[in-house]
């Protein structure tokens, strides 16, 4: 598994090596260890179905989360919402697809969401049993996220989250 740091602190992309035809490890503690706290113990594996052009998120993460796509193709977006961060409000796209099969490490203090490219895509996540923070509006003009297809508004603006004290330091 190849581990690559992305331009937002704590966000990593892990690309698995093929074990056998059509067989990959999407989670390996030995390979992902540098990207996760030593005491991180995932408690929940979740699966979500996403339809073409549907946006799920932007959820403010309070723990660590691993995300990968097992069927179809998605545009994942990670936004730094940590007040005082050098990359505050910056977002990065990550293509989750069935060729390289990357897994993305989402750290606390970032928001994440995705939009389906395929008719139906299936996403799996591995995470601790911690609540997500508020949901940000994926169409917020302050974030200027470029989604592959038009996205529906929902959630609160970054400005409102900041005013309400919902953003981490």
C-alpha cells in the first residue's frame, strides 16, 4: 500500500497493491499507521449507496475516518475547517474509482462529502463511534467547491458554522 500526504494536514490517500486478480486490501494497520493515531480503534464499518450526481455531506469530522469506493466512481471533497489552520476553507478533490481503489484518511477538523459519477456507487467507511459535527452546505459560495454536476444546497454555511462556534481549532 502506497501512502501519500495530500495538501491538507492529516489527509492521506492510500493506494493498495493488488494481492491477486481482483483482490486488494483497503485497510492495513501497518501501512496506514503513520496516518492514524496509535490508539485509533475503528468500531464501525458503514456502507452507503450514492446515485449519479447525488451529493452526500459535507460532514464535519470529529474523529478519524477511512473512506473508499467499492463500486462505481465518486468525487470526494475534503475541506479544512480548522480555525487558524494555514489551509482553512481550502478544499481538495480525490477521485474514488475502481481502478486504483484508493482509501482516503479523513482527520478530525475537516469536512468531507462526495458526489456520485456512476449510476450507483457504493462507499464504505471505517471509523470510531463518534458523532459527526454539523453538516456544511456543499454549495456554499465561500467554499467555491467545483462539483462534477450541479449540487443541491443543504446544511449550514461556513460563515454560520464559524459564528455558531461549530468549527474546531
